[in-house]
C-alpha cells in the first residue's frame, strides 16, 4: 500500500485565480482505535456547517460497519502559491 498522499488547503470562497492556498505532499498512517477516539471527539465537536453531533455510540457504529477510518497526514513538502505573481508560481515552505 502506498502511504504517499497529496492534499490542498484553500478557501473555496476565493475567486478563481485569486487568494492563496497550500499544496502538500505527506505520508498517511491509519490511526489506531485508541487514537481514533480522540479524532472522533474532535470531528464531532466541529461547528457549523457540520453541526453539533454527539459522538456517543457513533464511533463504534462506524467501526463496526467499516464506514470510517481516521488517518494522520505528516507533511514531507509544503508549497504555497506566490500572491505577488500573476501566473501560478508556487514557493516551497521549508519544514524544520
């Protein structure tokens, strides 16, 4: 199984070609059951538009039905587009 992933983070309300965002290369790992409990708590504490949903019993149901898995993404490279450029130029953000 290939654990290498890519993802993007941006404000979807920005007009096309405007604003900034991040492009990320990362390594993904599936969380253990124990670590997933913390993730599910965070997931269901989110505010609108996701609503306030109680996690009580939901995680067990998701796991039983093999619907949801939680993963941790550890970035290996990150870029952002340069807002000073008129064309799509990305700048690497150095990880320490």
